[in-house]
């Protein structure tokens, strides 16, 4: 990197001249390689455990003073990568959001779209909320601001999106998780004339698909995990898409606890904008475990190499960089 190029890289992504993008890619690659050994073996917990252990170890080499704000759960629930855990070997203070294996069932069953994910932002920029459900709606780039609204009906949102895209509602495809709670959403979308693509798991990749040309996904809607919502928001920020969320509470205790965790300017019961969930300069990195819309999965081109496919995104520059890496297993092998 030349001096001219270096001056355009924000300080928070440079430590002694190193761009953190490659460091984070090594983190997601390590998790993907470890979990891929469990692909198709029917044990989602073993796959997730392997990813968590490899990702945590890889973070020890990253030159940041990071705090996990989105992770594997509370400290008493997760031995590693728990919310509040410090990671990195020293450097600028950063918020870290991780999903060591997004789509554990997908990996266990050898289905598409299992990925390993890390997002990074300046301290205080990621929504810090408990592991509860979040209602989400997302669309891709190049559309009028506010083209969809989380408070509008799905029929209204589809009509608005079709008008913005200068097409019929029948040309649109809505993506959602295949859950009983989404039966009405799916019925209303089909009643409006839209196609529906249902997924068994993996809503981070599904939200990102709204921003990918050729994915065939025009809009994502429905509820899923709040941690996955924050990770998806980080990616959407980098891809200039649109997304809104709303935390879904089961009781008053959850609301009170959330108020103590999030920024004081946010009302946890109100709709959350994209920047409410992921503010400031954001970096997103993912590596494929099984091949899907976003990335190819782990491949074994020879007995001594593993091939990974990763994507690195930066919100400030709008850069989306795909990377194919060959990992030598034994340098002394013939």
C-alpha cells in the first residue's frame, strides 16, 4: 500500500500500518475451516463449538482492544466470545459483533449459506441488546429512502417497492425464515402477488442477499435473532441497502434490562434505524462454510490445501472485496 493509499484508510482500521481487514478475514477463515470438518455430520453443537474455539484463538492475533457486544450469549452461558469479553492483543478500542457459525443447522445438514461472521465498529457504535428476537425488514441499494417501513403492512411495502423498482408486485420475491410465526406474513405476501422464498436458517445471509445482484431476493421480512440483526445491519451499511428493526420483548423485565444496555438516546420499544443498529465506520467480514448466495464454501483442492472464500466490506469507502485463499496444511509435505 502506497503512502497516498494509506492516508485514505481510517485510523481505526490501521494499527502500525496494518489494515485490519486481513486480520479479521483470518478470524473468520479460522472459524470456517474448523466448523467445516463437521459439515454434514448432523452435530450442530460440535460444529458451533469448533467455530467458537477457533475464532476466539484467532482474535488473539488481532491488534485491537475489542469488546464483544454481540456474541455467543451471557458470560454464564458461553465459555468464549461471550458478551462483554475482551478480545485482541492491544490497539484501538472497538465494538465486536460475531457469529462464529451463522447457520449451525445448515452446516450440520450440509445445506447452503452457512457462514462465519465478524463485524467491527468504533466503541459504542453497535446496538448492545440481549439475545432476544428482532423484527426486521430490508431491501437493497439504489432505492428511494424509506421505500419500506417496518410499521406498514407487507402488502403496502410490496406495492411501494414495486413502484420504486418500476415493476409489478408479481415480479418481486420476498425472503423469510420458514417459521410458524411467519405464516400470516407469507400468506399476505402471496395474496399481494409476490413470490416467497423460505429458508430453514441463516437470516444474516438472507438479509445480505437483498443487496446482491442476481440473488433473486428483493425484500427480506420477518423476525429472527437480534444479534443476527445487528450483524446484518453492519453488512447492509457497507452495501448501501436499507434496513429497519424492532426488538420483540416477552416481558417488562427484558425491556428494563435492554434500557440498561443500549445507548441512552434510544427507546428500545421503537423502530430502530440502520444506524441505530450499526453506526459510524463499520467493517464486515464473512467466510463461507457451505456454498450459498453470498460465498462459496470450504473446498479441498488437494490433500495439502484448503481453499476459503471470504468477503470484506467497509461502510466508509463502500468497498466490497472478495478473497480466495489457499491454506497450506503441511509445508513439509511432498
